[in-house]
C-alpha cells in the first residue's frame, strides 16, 4: 500500500559528473517518486523516470542509484526506468529489526514495489554487484515476473571468499563486527570521518573504479554516501550476503541473461562472472576492457550499447537509435551479441 505521512526530504538520483558538464537539451522525461510500506512496515522509496516498457535497476551493497545513473539517464528516453532504495539505504527507512536486512527480503521488497506500481508482466531486471543477487533471488521467488536479466559484476556465492582474490576480508569483517558490538559509538565516529577524506577516496578509487575513466567527483560522492550510512546496516547485510550460495539452482534459469564483467574487477573478479556464464543457460558474457568493478561508470556509453544490443536481441520494447556519441565508441569483435555465446 502507498504510504504518505510527512516524509523526509527526498535525496534525488545523482546526475553524475559527466551529466553536470554536458549540455542540457530537450524536454526531461517525466519522473515520479513514491513510498511503499513493505511486509514489515518499513517505508521504501522508489523512483520512476521516463515512459514506455519498464526496466528495473538494482544497485549494490551500501551503494545508491548513482551506480546506475548513466544507464537510467540513457534508457529513460525510451523506457520507464524504475529503481528503489533498499531498506536502510538513502531515502528508504531503516527497519526496526536489523535482522530483516537480507537479500531475500530485498527481493521481497522489490516484489511489493512492483505490485504497488501495478506491474504484473515480466520485465527485464538489471543488477550490479549485490544487485545481481537481489534480482537472482527475485527470480527464485517469482520467476514468472522476470523477462530477462543483466547481471553486472556479481558473484553467485560468498563474496568475501574472493574479494580482491583473497579471503582475508572475512577475518576483517569479523573484527569490524566485534568492534561495533563493543563500542558502536567509536565505530560510527570513525566511519563518519571518511566523509570528505581524500585517503578514503583514493583507496576507494583504486579498489572499485578505474581511476583513469570514472570521474573523481562520482567517487567522492559515493564515499560520502557510504560515510553517511550506519555501519550496522553494512554489518547485517554482509553477514547475510556472505552466506549466499546460488550455484545449486542457476541451471534452472530460463530467461535470456546478459552477464557483464569488468576486465580488471578487483572486488568481484572475473572468475565469478565466468562461473555464472557456465551455470546459467542461454546466457552471454560481455567483458568490458579496462573496466573495474563499476564498468557502467567507467565506460557508460559502451555499457549502454551492450545493453541496447541485448534488448534488441531479445526483442524487448523500443530500442533507441544509436546516437553519434554511442556510435563513435571504439568497436571490437566483442560488440557482436549472440545469445548463448561468449565474446
């Protein structure tokens, strides 16, 4: 049900550093914001931009719509782009019971939002990082509502086992959890010190982005967004996230699937996406050269083109004519998209 008491100010989707410097032309597609009460009363924020057939975007762990902003800007010209803030993230409410911060419940939340919007037909779903697991779990719960999937830089199982090709962060996470349990005020204070911290921005850039491609302002905004969150949300989500293993049922997926990998992804190394390609029938792996954990921010026009070609191949909706900008992207053999093959 739609929920509309006095609401906090909406933090709109960031337009991204590239958009800020680009000339604004034409009429802005319609945008609608709203709130929905989920199964446990948690208030969830959603946003709809553009019109046409729907596309649903899900971002990663303690991330925001910033991570899909260049794709939403592009596809809202011809599609109805839909995104929502996870429980405990940005415009959405933090649940009273933090134990409800699970990937299973994020997928349940997504279904409730689609119900509220009256979307019953199958729709393509695009997930990045933990968003991959969110839409995979949604498929497991309600496969009849998923038309197709774009899985970017995700892993089908226990992310801390392969983070930076090392499992040492499993120990690091346990230490963070113990520190928070002993002195939550100290951990929160240290966490918030990362806002505006140039060292934190440098480390985040080196770890999760291509520093030569992603605008520094986008990384800075992301670091500040993370610093504004309660670290207890991260702790509870990771505790659940790192227990997931979806490998046993991925072979049951029956919808076209585009898997996107960053050639130089350190967070979820490319072996994880290659494993999903092997397990998911009718799937296609596209490797973004020079791409990091966020290739959709490193090389947004190229990633948009890959997604457009996928939507064309599966005959979904109105696929826009390529612009001069996207058409001028470097071409290589990997741009050919044939479902079931690997570039």
